[in-house]
C-alpha cells in the first residue's frame, strides 16, 4: 500500500495539469503576465514556485483558484482531476473553491473580515460546502484550529482578527483553508511578513498537515531558502515563464539557468541548507523586468543575463532536459 510520502507511480494521472496557460490583464495585445505555462502537480506533493516580484507567481495562483478579474484574457487549459476549470461558471467554482482547492495569501488581514469572529469565518467555509448542524459546525471549527496547533482554540474561535497576533492570523487563515480538507492548497507567500522563528513553525505545520491529509501544496515564494528541505520540486519563474524545473535538492546544488544561479547566490549557503530565512528581503539581481521584455521574441531574461549570446535576442530557447527530471529553457544552460 502506497503511503502519502511515496513517489506517485509512473503513469499516474496528475492532480493538476496546466497546458499552454497564457494570461493578459490589459486586453489581447497587452504584455502577458503568464506565457504558455505547462506544469503538473501530483497528489500529495509539495511544489515550490520561486521568483522575484512580477514573475507571474501570484497570477498563477489566481488562475488555478479561479480568482482572476472577469475581463482577463486567458488561453490554455487547467485540468483538475481531469476537469477543465476554465470551462466552469462561477457556480461551479463555488463548489470547488474552498472544498477541493484552497488558497492562502500573504496578507491574512485582507483575507479575514474585521467585523466577524474567527470561528464564524471558518464556519462559513464549511457551511458553504456541506450542511452541518450548528453544534457539529462549532466542533469542526475548533478541530480545524487545533489542527494548526492553536492550543487556545476556544479563545481564538471567539476572537476578532484585530485581537490576534500576526502569527495567529496566519494560522487562522490556514485553518480556514484546510477546514474542508481540500486536495490542493495554494500558499502564496504565506510567511512573508513573519519573523524567522514563526516562518519555521509555519513550514513545519504545512509539512505536518500535508502528511496527515495527503493534500498537494503549491508553495509560492521569492526566497529560495524557504524551499530547501521543504519542497519536493521547484519551478523557477521569470517574466511569466517557467525557466527551470526540477527536484529542489538537484536544482539548488546545480542550477542550470543563469536566473536561478542569481537567486541562489543571494542567500547564505547555510541558510539554504537549513531552510530558514536569514533576511527580510531578497536582494535584487541587477536590472529589472519591463513590459517590453515580456513582448520580446527572444529570451525574456536576456537584458539582465551575463551569459547572453546573440540569438538570445531573437528566439526564446526551447525547453531542454539536461538531466532526468530536470528541465530548463536556456541556450547556455549549465555554463
């Protein structure tokens, strides 16, 4: 019998399969926020999505959660358990969002109503997906709070968000996201505003929840150190594209893409090994990403790349497989 932590058998259908996903916020001719993304998420695995601000990480999260603005131009497919989520009306999304796919975003204060008690907000999620007697509903809310290691579950249940600390708010949002035991949880920078100690606690908690419930986790971050020893695989994003992909250990020990190398050089090696953040903000790689870069026919990272060659300006590199389970889009990968 396969345990939750065993590799997914070869040939098994992925939980989530994204193909050719392109997203434009400003009309069909606007610079794409995502360009032709392809990715698979297996049942029960943790996949890190790594990149600077503006790389498209949050747009990916919103796309999978069905939370993009109504006038956004979208191409491609997002299959969840074989069902194309792009074909759903809002009523269909209401059945999936929170019950099968849940999201945790970086500012819990924006995700929680300031005028409702925490327990009522968790109860709303459960009530939206299954009828539950009032006394049973409270028990499930308290259980959800207990699952995220909140020993004062009764007090937290009756508290308003402003009465809780930052770390407690993050745990409340986590309890809300996990209340219906979804198959997929998307965590978008969930530890960004927390100190190092609380960050480590949240990562340990997410790892424990994944083991207990078997949910898959997409963990989005700008900090590579948070993925070391935590995620199974990493997708490195830049300019709306996945430029490198592979097992975390292999990618961090031997990055192929110049952008990945740049990100990893900005953190102390000891921090990467321990999987803890040693800085509040990741230093920037020289240069910046512009809309013109996103519209280029060539490599979107070319203006900032120290390894660029002439053809990088005229053609985006095809994806290659330099090693088993490794993928990279770069003409000079590994140099």
